[in-house]
């Protein structure tokens, strides 16, 4: 069995809006995450046709406003990451800390200084920063004033923001990603595109127009990055859910093919290959339009072609099964990407189907298609963790989950796949993006904060903390 490469990037991943808190401190503006309520019904509320960002901001509780107070405790947290042996740490920059409304002429220096400090703290411990430029936290003003990413004006706003952060940090940060889980907009467009029912999410043309604008904006960021540093690595980032036809019925096989194209491949094809794939119009015609109906300007396609990404970052949490032949098939209700229940798989506390073999398949599928380095930048188990009387969490179930997925990566390496690194999601407990809860915990580090906002914010190591430290120290050889 192939060993993990010596330069393999072991680490963990977080997002600014889910852990920083300090949502209006040092000049920060409101982001869309700041205006999404907490709780399992947050998307149901956001997609109500009557949803109004400003009114709802006053109506609901918002766990993102405090996060886990990382803004004031990042040194403590990064020290803990170092103790685990992290080779890298994936985090995001809050766009609304740098440009409060997104359309200002000048950036907020206090926001830039904060990330200077975070980067310096990482480098102090020889931890490579891996920065996501936009991770579900676009400035709220870009939604309320401009209508979100379906408006081409956002290309310029993002380009300016990307130039500011790249020019500021590129000399110290080699690894970057343009947009988090860009393809997730197919199923929940609010976080990545700022689109809900009240501003056009029900029209698929708006989703695809928003994607086009993001593709162009991301390509411009790639161009800026490559001009600044010759060895910089800037990737795309997608949510990958391995897909199976439920059975051998050709109807389900074709349905799986088409769903896989739209969800798993389309956004990656454009960003990696620099052009729209051959199946694009076949895909769009089912929604009543073609690529010619989108606002694509003269040099857009050249920008895409000339600036493909260097690697593919992706999240992997689950697989899904496709069955179009049985209307009564039981659905996998917890899965972010839908599908029917797979009888061969167990599920997490939140109903996400657990499938480590699907990660090996995903790695093989993507590397075979693109021949670009792959980076597993999110993977993890959301679970109810119980802190005992000794302030300890014996999360053996998380260890079991991660062990099986790391073994799947090693098997993919043995298959000949080029995998750069592995950064499990929520390496420290944070606010869940999908449910707005603290009780859905992923971390190696327990944070004493509850769904109702109570708690001390104290940090406590879980059993998985020591286990992951051993994994990193052995470079993936010791998984027991």
C-alpha cells in the first residue's frame, strides 16, 4: 500500500463566518451569514418568498454574531492546532471585514491587520495557511443593493477584493481557493450566490448566470495570483457527492450520468478546463434556455481559457443514490444533495449517509477526468458530543469516521491519484453552516457554547485530538 507523500498537507479547516464572531467589530460590515437565523429551519426561513434580509436581522437569533469568539482567541486556537502537528490550516477571509459593503473604493485596514496577525501566528508554528477568498460570507449589501451574484457588477467588486488580499498576503501564503463549494448553489444558492426566492433563486437561469459571473471573477483572481508569485497555488473548491444509480435500470443509469454532470462536474469543468463542457446546452435546455441566453461578454471566455486553476479543492461528506423509477423510494432526508436512501450505508445524527468508499471513488473520478492535484479540504462527522465531568469528550465515533476516510485516501493514492492534503472540517467546534447550530459538532476541540448562546467559550481537547496528532506524527501510518 502506498504511503502518504512526505510533503502531504495534514491540517484542519474552518470558515470565518462560523467561528470568528465580532461581527461588527473593528469596522466589519454585515455579511449574508450575519443575516441568516440560527436553527435547523434557517434555509426554510430564508427561502420564504416574504423573506427580507434587514427585517429578519432584527427578528431572529444569530449564532454567527458570536461564533466561538475566535476573533479574540485565535492565538490560543492556532497553538492547539500546532500541538496536533498541523502542517496547514485552511481558513477564510471575511469579505465584509475588508470591504464592509463590498463596493467601497478603499479597504478596511483593521480587517487586513487582523488577517496579518492570523497568518503570522500560523507561520510562527510552521503551519501553511490555506486561504479561501470567499466562503459563504459575501457582504450583505451586495445582495440587498445588487441582487447577489446574478449581477455582473459583482465581478469587479470581487476582483478588487481579491487583488487587495492577494497583494497583501501572497508573499506569505502559497495556497489559495477562489470560492467555497461553488456548485452547492444548485441546491442552496443563498450562501454562495446570495440568491433566495425573493431575489430570483427559483429561476435556474439566475443560478447559471451567477455561476458564470463567479467563474469569470475566479479566473481574474487566478490571473492576479499568478502575476504576484510564480509558485502560488490557487484552486477552485467544490462540494463532491459521489453518485450511484440505485440499480442497473438504464433509466437510473442515465439519470445518474446527468445529475453527476450537473452537480459534480459542471463547475469544475469550467474552472479546470477553462471552457464550458460539451453537454452544457443539453443541461440548460431542460430549464428552457441555452448558454446564448446568458449575459456573456466578449472577453469572458478568453479570461476563463487563459486562467484555469492549479488544483481542485473539494469537500466530501456523503454519497447519494439516484432512483427515477420508484416514486415511493425513501429519501435520504439529511443529505444536502438529496437522493434516495442507500440501504448499504449508515447515517450520521443529522441523516448524512456515511460512505468512505465513496471518497476513494470521488478521488479516482476527479483525477481521471482532470489530471490535476486534489486537496480534500473538508470531511468530517457532525455529531452530538457530550462533555463529561472531567471536561472530556470520548468521541470514538468521530475517530472511526475519520480513520475510514483517511484509509480511503490512502487507497486512492495507491490507485495513482495525486492527493495534496487533508483538512477535516471544523477542526475546532464552530457554528454549523447548514443548521446554524453549535450542537452539531465536528471538532477535535470542544468549545463550551450552546445553541441558546450560553457557555464560557472554554476549549477542551477531545479524544480525537490525541488520535489525530498521532496520525499526523506518523504521516498517516498509525490510524489505530
